[in-house]
C-alpha cells in the first residue's frame, strides 16, 4: 500500500521542499481558542504557547504552535491555536526521519472544513450559540460557535453510538459554559459522511437544541 513515507516523499518531490504544515484531526492535536486585545497582536505566539501548556499533560514541552485568526473586532482577536503532542510525534517520527521532512507546525483539518462549509453553517441566520458536529472521514469533530466565532473545539474521534455521542456533546457544552459563559444553544448543524443520521442519534441531539 501507499505508506506515510511514500506520501511524504511524493510531497517533497511535488513541492520541492522538506518543510511542511501537517493537517490533522482535532483528536490528534492539542487545540485551544485564545482571545486577546488587539493591542497584544504581536504577543499572540507567546500567548498561544501558554494556552497550550495549560491544557497539555506535559506542560514543560515547547511546541511548534499553529495560530489561525478566526475572528477580529476593533478590540479583540480570536485565534485557534494547535500543536502536535509528543505522542503523535512519536507515531509518525520514523516516517518523518526517513523522508527527511520537518513539520513546521500542525493545523486542524476541521478549520479547513469549517471554512468550506461556512455558507451552509450560517444559512440559518445569526444565533447566539451554535454547535457544529462533523463526521466526515476521521471521526466526529465538535465545534461551539458564539456569535459565529469558535469558543470550543474538540476531536471526539470514533464515537460508538448515539448514547456516547450524547455524553460527549454534553461534556463539550459544559466546557463551553465554563469557558465562555452560559448561553442558550440556538442551533445544531450536523455534517456526516453517512447518507442520513439514524433516528436514535437525531433524538439524542434534539435533547440539546
């Protein structure tokens, strides 16, 4: 089969570089959302590093952090920050070494999907809090939007059944309340590679909004 080493070597040949940005599922990354005053724009890389250390099981590690600004007002910048944990680095480390590839930062595939699907996500109009669930090819991604800006992103991975998905959604919404305050959930938007959601999953999600 076509291995990770083969894919990396093909990318090196195609793009004539050994430095790449690696896009991974949320479940493989350390991810957080940071909000900073516009006056601290230049400090964003350092603040991103601090935010990820706060949620990392290995806070002494220094990460190559990806920072993507997802919303900005006259007073505030909202950015999604992500980094590759050591455990994932070890998983792919041999392949990177063999292909002589260096990863300069890790980004979340969910953000690219969010941009692509954005017109459909906001088609229901403005709501205070919106939950976006995506199950497209690498497990469920969970994103809470407040006023169309992310406040929580979680990779749920391969969820087994409606009951487990319901538990994960409940935990994610509790985290959103702890992070950004309590707000009524106005809408749930679901994207899935399945033909349709099963009735049990629909019923379980309907209990949230």
